[in-house]
C-alpha cells in the first residue's frame, strides 16, 4: 500500500464536515501511535442487482491494495477492486426532516434493485 495512489471518489463539504464530526467525537483510546480513523468505502459482489455497498465505517485499518485520498484532513480509503466502480461518484451527507444519512451518487450505476440496497 502506498499513499501516493488515490481513487476517483469525491466527497461533498457536508459529508466532509459530518465525517470530521464523527472522527473528532470517536473514542480513539485503543488506536496505536500514528494510527487515525479514516472512512472506508467498499463494494462487494452481491444483492439482486449485482453489487452492494458495504456499511460505511471509520477504521484505522489499511490494506495492501487500499487507495487513499485526503480531503482536508479527512481520509477516504477504497480498495483496488472497488475503485473502478466508484470513480466519478460523490459521497454526500443528507440531513433533512425525513432522513439523515450518508449516500453515494454513482453515475457508473446502471440501475438498482427495487429495495435500493444493490446496484448494477
């Protein structure tokens, strides 16, 4: 893994602010020296439409095939299998009366299943 390799996922200012809030309020007492939390965005083969996003997690873990992108101190990691599927996508935070959640707007997606949990 090298931090010179990046991915093509972008994040909005709203997502960056909310991620920063989560990172700053997280209990990091069990992190080793030099470790920090970063967002992992990952997909897997599955679901009725072909692919699905794994739950978004903050993790200090870095894998050998991870690609890292820094957004003003908020790092986002994507594994090499996921990277081609999310290039050009935007990670956003939606905060409305009806919902409060992180979402991905992915122009590479050709469709989704009826329940909305997977995409093709």
